[in-house]
């Protein structure tokens, strides 16, 4: 907790996130005081990969995770990538975005068929967006044994590896797809163009912690929604300035491209609502590709809407 937060009586909330521009609403809420007005100080920790994020969330080392809903479902259904000290008991309390997912190849890879015999990378082999990759490859005519799929860590690590051509392709998230195109890489497929609806990023917490801290969860939801609302307001200079403050290596041109994508029809979900049909798509992919095999059809099983309803009433 910062000295200013302590003097203001703010409650610290530890939030583990993947590094990248998709944290934009959080940065806005921090900068504009939306979290502080709810009595909380959000302290972000970047995660190197989904295993670190989910195991430490389950084991109580973080209060909240901004993560793929697929990760929550995997650990709750016994299909997680790694063992945890505690039995997973997580809830989803709000939505966020559709994942901004794209399958991106190096310059010589022009289409999915070109990946035959090559190496592609994912964060983890059984969680996150690995099954989106498998499905996109299948739709492109490739089977898992047609190529090598390698576990390579979070999106930042995978982008760095792609730049060095350690892998022929990987799954990226905006703004990394923008970086990739500027570097001469090729977007082979945007997931949202295939699925139409897909639930990507969500807010998750341990059930017990959320039950003990309902006001904190609600304050976090309100602050995040205020950040999304600010992004969607007319005029983009202030929002772009906040993005570049947190990602100083980003040029204004790229920041403006990010703004166009992330506030567009396939951008951040208005009011951070959970896309139930998008969750159905996640469940369908996990039912097809997850191990041990399970058929999952109930998109509300992992969602506790009462926190969101209380925050937005």
C-alpha cells in the first residue's frame, strides 16, 4: 500500500494480470480515482504465465485475477495445467472482453496450412487459449500431430519468441497483433471472426474471499466499468495518454490503433457484462479438447452475478 492510500484509509486489493494494453480500464480507474472513490487501492502484479496466475489465486496469494474464463473453468473442473495447494473454489464476478485473440505467424507463414511441420506456441497446453489454437488449426485442415505445439509462457514472452522466430506462429492478444503486423508478421486468423461470440478476459476471485469482501468486489467492478466508460467517451487524447504512460515504449500511432480496436464493436464489453453465449463457446471448446473428457454445457455454473448486480444497481 502506498503512503497516500494508507492515509486515505484505502483497502489494498492485490490483482494479478497479464501484462499488456488490455489492462487499460484498470489503469484509467487508478489514474482517475475510480477505485479510490470505492475505498480501495488496486495493486497490480504482472504474471509470467497462466500457471503462476491461477495457482497463486487459488492458493490465496492474490485477491483477484483478470484472466481467461477458460482458466477458471479448467481449474474448477480438474483440468488445470498445474496442481494447487488448496482445492480450487473460484468464482467469476464480471466480464471484460472477447480475448482480442489472433493466430499470428512469422513473415514466411501466409496461411494456416503453411504451419504443417512447424512449431507453434501457447501459454499452457491445457488452459487459456490453447483450445482456440487447436480449433483454428483444425478448421485450417491441420491436426495436432501435423506440427509441434510448445508451451512458451504468457503473451509477452510469446511475442518476444515470435520476433526471434523461435516459433512459426503463436496466439497473440491486442496490442501484440498490431506490433506483429508492423514487424512484418501475418495475422492468419482472428478468433472473433470465426466464433462471433467468445468470452475471454473476466474478473475472478476465490469464493470465500469474495463472500468476506463483497464491498471490495463491488468497488472493483464499479471502478473497472468506469474505466471502460471513460475509454468509450468521445475524445481519445486523455485515454491514449494513460495507455502510453503505462506502456511508454508504445508510439502514439500504435496507441491510436489500440483505441480503435478496443473501443470498436469487438472491443471491451460495455459495462463489463459477462457474455453468456461467449461462455458457451468456451465450454464447447473445453468439452471437445479438454482432458480428462467432460461435457460442459452450463455457462452460469462458474458465475456469481450478485456482485455485479449490486455494483451496477
